[in-house]
C-alpha cells in the first residue's frame, strides 16, 4: 500500500478516499462476477474480472490482481464449473484482503473520507 500512497503524491486524504472507493466497489464487482457465471455470460465474466484486475493492480496488490487476470483468461474457455471454483477461491482470498484493509483503515482513523467527496455515499 505504500506504493499506492507514493503514487498518489503521499496525499493521505486521497489515499483514504481511493481505499474507501475500492472497499465499496469490490463487493459489487464480485457480485457481478457471480451473476455472470450463473448466467453463463463469459463476456460479462471477462469484464468483471478485468475491472477487478485493474483496481487491484492500481493499488499494487499484484498477486491478487494476477488471480483476477487468470479468471479473465479462464472466462474465454467458457468452462463455467471451473470458473465457479476459481471464483470461490478468488473471492475468499479477496474477502480476507478486504477485511485486513478495513481493519487497517479503522486503525488509522485520523484521515477520513469527507461526505460528498468522490466515492462517498452521501
């Protein structure tokens, strides 16, 4: 995460805003991924996996980003049973990451997202 903070000009407020957006959006992308797999829509699976890959990569979470890239590639095979298994494993790993990130954000509450700022829900 230090790499991300550096990329954002060491602006902790912006870093926390980006993290809040990420924490808010990832569950939505995972839900889209699940719906696409259930519907047998390989193109939508590729799109959701691509979005997750990009967001994870931007934050410097390369190992998990690589797994999203693998899901995107796997979507091209249209082997949905394998996609379901791989997505469950990916979602489990991502869930652990999100839990850790939320704990870190709570442990450093000095910088918070301002209501009405980009990514806030107010």
